[in-house]
């Protein structure tokens, strides 16, 4: 960890200048308590660096949570100790066939207990409006860096892992309440925050209360979304290996805000692409599709607001990766490891292994934040082409 400024702590080596500028802006936020903490996967985001953690006093900022509220990870440990490549190939093919990817969604509304609590939906503005659309989005993966992987663990077990969030529901909530935050900050002459995309809602206002209610509903939706995807994958595993058992399941967020006690008082901790690493808390830190992922245990380091990275972190933009990376080389990285994949066109290079930081270096840089429990090596990868379709 190094100190970049008076109240900016970074576990990230060679942080890009744009992310440093965003951290400097955030360090001057009038509601900031303590330090801005940058995890080892940090890179430039929208307003606040992705991989950033910050605590606000009596304020909550929609942009410091992000547009994919509740984005997170789910990992399932199976009872299998081996999985032949032909089974991996069939599992991957069936996932592509059955789980909507990118901007696709189900044709029919999905059943889930979260949709039965109508009073909760009806007391919101955005989620209420998106209710019927959300029913068709539950159990869908999304695009970008969202993925499904089949993996082999250092614990001798086969695992599968899911990275997904609240889909369009979270995006709509984030944009709606950021607009409200911008209006409030403009009214109270917080023009610098508006320009820096760090507008906030004061706790105690109706706007803040409404956002918190909708954010929590998005968090629960994202949690159930990952569970629904996992249920589909479990069925596919059962078709391939009828005797398979599912031993353990971990389901966590890394885009959210929550009330926690730090500095001797209650504050709103914002984790934008960062994972809770409270002492003995189990977390998931994925790599790229050509590198290892990790199941970790938090060490409760108070200096980082008990946080750690949420992944490897990008080392180049999506557009630069598609423009500059060599498709044959990136395919060779995956093929040499025997990974089942569909990275077969230039447009998919935005998620190529070389577009991401070295996950082993990222893990080394946060040895004071987490300890590794299980190392997971990819066997098969599912990614969506980032092609916009109707919601």
C-alpha cells in the first residue's frame, strides 16, 4: 500500500493518470470521512475509480455505487473431483443455448419469491415502473465483463462461477437518482461535484430514502439473479453427471453502499468494484478468462475499510483492446491451457486475457487484505458479445 496524497491510499501499482485524477476529486468531497482507498485492480470509472472505496458522512452517492447496482459473484463448489473436456464442452454449449446473454432476456416472466413482495415494489418509483421487464431479466447474464466459468480448484473440486448484477433494473435506478443528486447539488452550489460526477443525496432527505429503498431492492434482485443462473447451470451439470452434488455456494456483491462503523461512528461505505473483506468473511476475486480466480478470506484490515479487490481490473480500454490486440495470440493463450471458449472474432477482444492486469500481481498487492483459500483454474468460459438489443 502506498499513500498517493494526504487522504488517498492505493494498493494499486502504476495507477493510470485518469484514475488518479478521479481519486483526487473524490478526496476533496465535502462528505468524505477518512481516506479514499484504491484496491489493486483500480482503474478509471465514471466519477469514482472502479476498485474504489470511500465512506461518506450522512450522504449517499449513486455514481459511487455505479450503474450495475449489486453486481457481484456467485461460486459453487461441486462434489466432482474431475470433469473431462468433452463434458466441459457440452456444459458450455448448453449454457450458451439456455441462459440469455448480453442484452437478451427470457421470453416469459420468471417466477421468483422476490416478485411476490408487491408492496415493496409498489413503494418505489423506478423499480415499480420496471417490474414486468425485470421478471424477464431474472436469470440472465448480461454482457461486458460478466461471465460464467467452469473451473478446477486447488481443493480438488470442480467449481462454477458467475459474475452478474441487477441488469437494466440497476441501471435505471442509478441514472434516475443520479439526476436527482445533480439537481440537489446544483441547488446548493456544489457545482464541482456535479462536474466531477460525484453528486450526492443527503441522508434524511426523501430522495436519499427513496434511493436507498430502490438500491436495496436492486441488491436483492441481483442476488436472486445469480441464484437463478446457478439453478440453470446445476440442471445442466445434472444432465451431464447425474450423481453430481453441490457442496457449497458463495454469493456476494461488489457494487453497493452500506452503513458500517468506522472511525468510531456510522458512515455510508461505498464500494464501487470492491469486495467486503471483513475478518473471516469469504469473498471471490476473479481473474480474466485466461487466468486463475480465487476464493479468499478477509483479514479485516481497517485501513482499507475492510475491503479488497473485486477482480483483476482492466489494463486497457475496451476500444483499445479490440483495436490493438491480436486475435490469434489471445486465442493461443486460451487454447494452450485447454480452455473451452468462443473468443472467435475481433469484437470479443475487449474481454481478452491481455486486456486485464496480472491477477497474481493483484493478489500479491493485497496480501494484507485477504488470504487465499482456493485457487480456481478455468476449464470453460461463457461470455456475451456486447451487442445492444432491446430490453
